[in-house]
């Protein structure tokens, strides 16, 4: 797999004949539904031959935490875009019902089922693909200190980095995103 990714990355660079594009992204959310956008964008850009760095800060750091990444949840409260639990019923879950005990577990199970049915990789699989694709996984040093997270708590390939390290990386980015 590593060689396939390397070959595709090299082929994309040779095809363009230009400077390698760079994506710098900040991932600040630590919920299951917000884990997918930065990881899909990062792995897609890497597959296109781009250099990619994602700075995981505040609750986004949970995506790099060995244990917490396995327990990401979806909150149905305050999520007006949350689709109905049964697609054939055009009724969305009102916030008041989303606040009931167990609804986060239900929303999480529904999303996991939708992702499986769509043949989407899990968050952990996307992280592995990102790492294999050369995506830089920056764990915010300040957030690590505030939340008591140690380097050994992070998934393989994640590196503790201060804001200055990420800003230096981002200063040469063609695309910057805050997710």
C-alpha cells in the first residue's frame, strides 16, 4: 500500500510539472461527524500529489488520541442538518428529543451504519491512509498541555507541534482551511 501511494503521488507530481501544491488545515472538532471532513480532504489532496498538514487542536485533538478516537460520538443537539433517523420519514429529530439520554448513542449508531452502507472507511482507517499518504498530523502542543495528553497517547505518525511550527507550514500553503 505504501508503494502504491508513493507511486501515485510521484505520478501526480510529474504530470503537473509544477511546484507541489500544499494544503494546511486546522481540525478543531472532536465528534464523529466532524472527523470525516478534514480526513477526507487531507487524503484526497495527498492522493492528488499535494503536500498536506493538519493541525489538530482543542477537541480536534481527540481524533489523534489512541483511545478517544475509538469513542467519537455524534451530537444530535444543536445540529440542524442532522438527517432524520429513518430516511423514509421526512421528520427531523427536534433538539428537545436529541437531549434525551441515549440519543447521542443512537445518532452515533445511525451515522456509523450510514457510513458502512456507503462503504466509507472508519475514522481510524482514514487516519491510517493519511499517515501512509504522507499527511503531516500535527497535534497542538498547547492543547496537549491543557488537556493532559502525552505523545504516547497519540496515534502513530502524529507529532506534537506548536502553533509556530504549523504556521510556518501554513505560510507556504496554496489552500488553507479551518474545519
